[in-house]
């Protein structure tokens, strides 16, 4: 998909991610990635549904002296969730290419770290836009945009949310 639509003074979130999506953890200020750990994760389509492939990631306080004791390396995957537990997009859309189980839910949280998407997004991705607090909201104050493939043309559906700082 091309870069998603931009809306000034709006926050962008997603409840589900299409297979192929790559994300990276970044340690918060004051913390460093534990040596030898890869920050990347990827949404992978499996026989039982889509899941995140994690390679183990930990952020450690820069001021903490690490013990010299051995540490176990983690490698695990998030098991596909049942349809009843999967978060549903705000707006139910008919994706002929995808079923809900074909999407990964939000990635797991890591203490002292944030996660960001490495672009591009993939066909079927739904992004939620919501006006930031403190900004004048002109209806609608939230909306979605979906990356679709229409007759070979990949683009985002129009976004109607408008947020301003005009007083």
C-alpha cells in the first residue's frame, strides 16, 4: 500500500494487522535493548490463522548493572486467537481476500518499550483515525481508512475525519 492518508491533529491506530506486516520495538528513554535481541516481529499467515512471530525482546534500565548469570533466550509465537476473542474492526467490511482470522491482533506489550510499524501496510489493513484531545473536532471526529485493491489499483479509502486547532 502507499503511505496512509495523513490527518493533522489525529492519532492513528489499528486493531488488526494484515499478514506480512513488520513491526519493531524501541526502548523508552533511559532503557537499552538487551544485547543480542532482535526488535522485529512479523505477522505471519498460518494454517490455523495469522499470528505474530516474536524473537524475544527486552529493555533494560541503563543504570542497572547486569548480573553475569546466564539468561535463557526466548523464541515464541503468539497462537492464533479464536474469532470470539479477536478484536473486530470498528466498521465491518467485506474483504473477499481475507477472513478475520487471517489478521494478527495487536502485538504483545513489552515493558519500557513502544512498537512501531515498518511500512508499507498491506492490502486489507484498516487504520483508525481519532482527533487528539484538545483539538476542535468537526464531525465526524473519528473514522477509518482501508487499503484496498480495486481493479489492480491499490489505494486507501477516503478519510472523512477532520480535526482542527482553529479557535
